[in-house]
C-alpha cells in the first residue's frame, strides 16, 4: 500500500433489495431485527446475486457492488468505465455519501465534493445570483468562498445580464452553464464527477473538460470521473478502472483500460448471436445470425473501404410487428459511433415482415465508408412498442482498407467516415 | 503529491455501521451558511411574483380568527375568559400555527427532499433545522399581526388586558414550541422513509390535536377532571396558556405545566435525533 493514497477503498459492497417496499419487506425487517436481538448476523447479507441484469436471479437481493478495492493517489484523474449497470453510479453514490455501503470501508484524506448532477437544489423562482449562493452552499462552500468567486462564476457561465432574473426564465443551455460554473469553482480536495458533461453543447463540453483538467493539473486536485464517452476519458484521465457486474476487472493506464473495455465487448462477438444472453428488449423478434457479403452476394470475412457491402441479419419473428425499424451501428474501438443505418430514415416505405418464423433482413451499403480498422457492430430492432431486441457488439468487423477515392493513395482517418468529394480551383 | 500530508488532516471514513449517536457539530457549523440560505429560499420563494409579499402571511390567521369568532364565539357562544374574542383566538392561532406548520413540514423532510439528498451530501439535519427557522419567520410576521390587534384593544378599548412579567418567558415559549415540532418531526420523518403509513396520519392528527389544545376554549372552562388532565398532557397546552397569560393576565400559568412541556421537548428531541441519525445514511435506498 502506498503512503499517500488520498482515497482508499477496501472490500466495498452495496446490496440492494429488488422489488417494491411492502409487507414482504416488513417480514424481512422483523426477521433481521430478531436476529440482531439474538446477537446474530444479518441473514440477508449472505445471499444476493451478482449484478447481472440480463439474467433473472433467484434472490430478492442483488449486490450492485461487491468486494471493490482500489486506491487513488493525490492529483490523479481516475476514469471509471463500465457498461450500464456495472455499478459506476453506485460507487459514486457511496463516495459522495449519498448512501452508506453495506460492507467495507472508504478512507479519504480530504474534502470530497460530488457532482452527480448539475444544478442540484436550484430553485426556479430564485434569481441567478440567489441560486449561485444556494447551490454553492449545497455543494459545501461557505458564503464567503462563494462571494470571492462570484464574478468568476458569472463570467464562466456568461450570463451577467440575466443574473437578477429567476432561473425559470433561463434557456436550458444557460441554466446548465450556470449550474456547471458553480460546480467548477468548487475547491475540494477530491472531486467526484458523473457524466454531467453529457449536457450542453460541444463548445461548452470542451470548456468543461478544460476546466476539469485545469483543476487537477494546476491545483493538484484529485478527480474521479465516470463516463461512457471514451473520447473524454482519454482526454482527461491519467488512470482508468473498469467495472463489470459490480467488481473491478481492470485498473491501469488509460489506453490499456479502454482497450480492455472495448475488447471485453468484442470478445462477446465470438459467441453465436442465437446464444447471446446479453440482449435487451421485448423479444418480438430475435437476432439469430449476422453475415457480411460483397456486391455479388458472396460471403466475405473482411470489408473493403469504398466497395459495396451487404449486411445480412437473420431474425426470428415471434410476434407480428407493424412497423419494424432495424438499426445497424458501426462503432470504433474508442466507443465512438462512426455511422449507422436505419431503415426508418433511409427508406420511404415500411418494411413488411412475415408473421412468424425466420427471415433475412439485408442492408445494402453501396460504398462502405470506413477506413482500415476494427469496428464493432450493434444491432437493434424497434417496433411501435419500443425496443424489441438489442445486441451490443453483435459482430467484430474488420475493414481491410481499400482505395476509396480511386486515387491509388492510402487513406488515413482516425475519426468520422469517408465521403466522396472533389476539389477545384475557381 | 506531498501536499496532502500538510494541508489535510481532515480524514473521512465511510462505513456501513451507523453509531447510535453520530453527531458532528463541527461539520454542522461549517454548513451554517447553507442553513441560512435554505431559510431564505423557503421564506422568499413563497411570495415571489406577488405584490403584497409577506403580507400574505396575514391572510390565514385573520380569516381563521374571523371564522372562530363567528362559529365558536357567535354561534356556540363559548367563553373567551373575558377577553376580546379577536385577541383570544389570534393568540392561540398564531402560536399553534408555528407548531403545526413546523411539524408538518419537518415530518416530510426525507420524502420532499429526496431529489437533493440523492445527489449531494450535506448534514441532513440542516434541512429540518432550516424549516424550523423559516417557519419562525412566518411566525414573526403573524406575531406582528397579533401585536397590532393586541395594541388596538389595549389602547383604544376598555378591555381588561394586563400584560405582566411573564412576557419575559416569550423566548422560552418559542424555543419549546420549536423543539417540540422539531423532535416530533424528526421522529416521524425517520419512521416514514421506508413505510409511508404515518404520512397519512400526520395531516389530520395535527388538525385534531388543535382541538385538544386550548385555542378555541380557555383551559379554565374545563370542569371535568379527566378531560382537564388529558388536555394538560398535551405539551402545547401550557405554551398557549402561558402566552395568553403573559399578554392579558387571564388564563392559567403554572411552572409545573411549563416544566412538563420542557421535559417532553427534551425527550422528543433525543428520540427524534436518534431515529433521524439511524436512517439518514441509507434512507435513499428505501425512500
């Protein structure tokens, strides 16, 4: 154990009870109390399933986090990544003392401020000025600290003109900017940030990330940052922790962390679609198989930039769907969606499926627009009732490259897609 | 890297086990500004976008007093201990209002503030404390109304009003009322985080309790010994009787009864704080 760990987490666990509170919980509470009176351990602590949302467990209890151990050094920006439901938010909640852990312990040397949401406690009737003070105090600042930073906050939010107007009259962008501005001027030793950056326009997000970077680099503060966005993780963090089903599966540097996370996803694509358990939706249709073909309809192993690509998806239809929507997303190894195909947008007419049985849906991409690389394909089917089936990393797609522009040159592109274009001097 | 050693002796340990009494007064003091800002928010936001502002706090006690004068004074012809009806009723209503409003609002602390509590940490007890203080401001406004009416009767009519030294007890009365409301409110809000059954009770329990307090009748009118005992068991009884006695010289004052209210307040505060402490750390999971 290193000496200057600013946060130390040991055997941390958090158990939740599933279902609603009612007479059933009362009997458990009475039982728990009775065991306690007799000096015994809580009988429900021993049970509980691993937090895997896709399978239905036998127990009413679930461990959102179990046996999590890690340390954070002062000045470190730790990124926490993981799929939805991996336990990221629960971890943040425990760190920010919104709720207490079931087992284990966290030791922090310094003041923690948490930003699980921007604008917590904003009151719509109060003016911008009043809300800056209120929100600042909720986040743990004293009135004096806020007064010292007041001009800076207003300046950062860029709303000096509206400062005496009730925030209910603010545009949503202005509201978020003001809220973030207050939070950004907090001066805790440890800052815990959830995906609050997902709000606001691109320019503001950039400003927000810049501010966080400045806070940690310039002032040596420790930041814990949870995000789905691999780009901002890469941009901001210097260490990464990957959570899966409530436990830590990776700790280390950013590049390998992101690789680990994306690979964990890709690994799943080696399992046949029929057997995949990690799917969501109402099961009106279920994806069975996915293959790619060239323009002649012959199966291929790798796609080529600029050449036609057919994506054939076999679906099993369990229930007649009125207006099925199929979506195929192409995601790169940083988790960024490069492009997607959706028949709702690209086709005028509705798609007609058979009533039941297996059917092949073919998506034709005349000029495949991605450069050389490895991508992950996500399949989703919607109906009027919502998501019917959804599989992340349904297949790993290797693009071998190719001469997209027919110029004989190698195309290098780290972001976005290839689009045909010409230039001329006028 | 080496800054943490010298600058932050502050160490925080987050653990599952809640101690029976785990009250960090130092931390509470650090958040004093938040308490004041909450008070300001609660008081100010009520009358934003109104022209009369805090004057609206007059309306409720005035209308209630008129109602009581018509129904209980006029129709039922109940005694007011020889006092002008307006003074008699208003004295009771103003003090009772403070207790009732503070109790009702504090008892819903966890449920109404779940949004904030779920996102950020601050000592939870700040919220009920701020409610008790902001309701005190409302009380101050309504008390001012009472004074207007009182001085009108004192100077411009020949009503027998005899203000006396017991007026010095006024701050004590207010503190006991606040303590009673806070203690009971903390207890109820702690009980309702998981099982909300009590919430249904509190609304009309407060309403019914008003009739068990000498607001529309003087304590001296109760002849039945058992009934009298029951009404005196209500800790608010001696508060309101003392309040009235201090301003008018009529009513019942006894150190014993006031002492009883004080003891009840202490007990409620202890029980309330303990139960609040027990649930505050994990209530987010069940609320």
